[in-house]
C-alpha cells in the first residue's frame, strides 16, 4: 500500500470525490476532517486529481492529490530509549497555535512556511541557536523554529501512540494527565466552530476532543461516538472525572468537573469553543444537552 505525507500546512478530508473536487451540489461542503503538515496517510485508491486515503488514526476520506507528497520524510535516527536531551533526528509536534518556520534563527528571518498546532516535523539538530532548533522540511530545506514551540515524539512499540519529551505516557499520574487534557482543550477557547476542523483557525466538537487527547499522547476516535479498537470505554455518569468525555447525539464534550465541560459548538449563542454547564444559572448552561446526554466515556480504568 502506498504511503503519503501531507505537504501543506492544512488539508481537508472530504466525504466524496465530488466534494473534494468542489463539484458537489448544495450548500454542504462535504468536509469530514482536517489533516496537518507531516501527517501520514495510506493511499487506498488513486485517481487523476483525487486520492482515497486512510489516516494513521483510522479515518478515511478523499483528499486532493496536490496536498500529498509521496516523498519520504527526512532521514531520522529512530533510537529507542534516547533521552530528550539528545533529540536529533526525531520527529516533533508543534504545540504553538501557529508557527513560522524561518530561514535563519532570528525573528527577522524569511518565512519558509507557517504551520499549525499538531503538525509533525523533523528536528535536524538538538543544538539550540538563539532559542531556535533546526528543523527539516519535506522539500529538503532547513529551517528554524523556537524550541518552546516543539515537543518531541516517537512511536511506542509500533502502536499509534505518542509520548511527550522523554516522559513515558503510562508513568504520568492519572490526575496530571486528566489536567493536561483539559489544559490543552482550554487553549482552543474562543476558536470559531468549523465543521470538520481541528485547528486554532476553526475546530468542531470531535476535533477538539481528538486534539486534546492527541497532544497528550492518546489516539481516540475522531467522531462523536465510542468505537471498538480505540481506548475510550463507556462509564456511568456518576463515575465522571475531569478529562472524561460526554456524548450526545452528534456531539461530544470534555468534562471538567462540577457538571461543567468544554466543547466546540455551532449553537446560536456560541459558535465556537466555550465552557458549558449542566447547572442552571451558570454561564454556558445548556439544558438541551443536559437532557440529551447519551453516554459518558473514559480513557482511564
């Protein structure tokens, strides 16, 4: 099976060939997901201008061929057990909302490409220069990003699971990981609602849940449902803790405790990522969601 790599800052996944080619009639744009620079896909079908692909997290859809490169990623040293202090050749995830890759390690440098949070890029050298790290772009060019914008990652035993810095995911205390999931979700507060979006430029409900877990090393299903082969299991409402998930018909939210949650919603009074509540009188109170709760889910045992 052919592999591809997203070579543009963002690329949308569509439900059909017609939607990807912008030939779909009606007002529905047909977008189902958003991919970022450096993300791997498997090519299932190939046509002149369109590819049917499967993402590394198991989501399928159609994408314009111009968004995908078939070239290999820059050479990486995949040394198991390497420490964060020796990061040369390792992939990294961009955690800043938006990051300019510069031609030189100075703020005045020419912008080579601007990348969104969640993009994957290879670190070319572990030596900092003016607070910048050298990164390798897919076209072979070298660029520079502030080190504080990056977190190193690597595959764990071949599973679709990432780890942040040198810290083993399974060794992070549950309480801290729950806090981290909510903290990532809060970085999207104020972001507009965008159907199929997963970026600080626009995000939907399941995109928010996915990115909040992804940036903490966990791959969950991208849509608003619990599926087998993904690490979210159903729990009862009285078991809910911070960082767990709330599922409604066609909607998902991240629980933050005390009957409150964070979600991205197209509701007429929000149109974006906001706090919500089941408690009457609270800002963001949503009686409709309180009455529509279908199930609750948790990553934690």
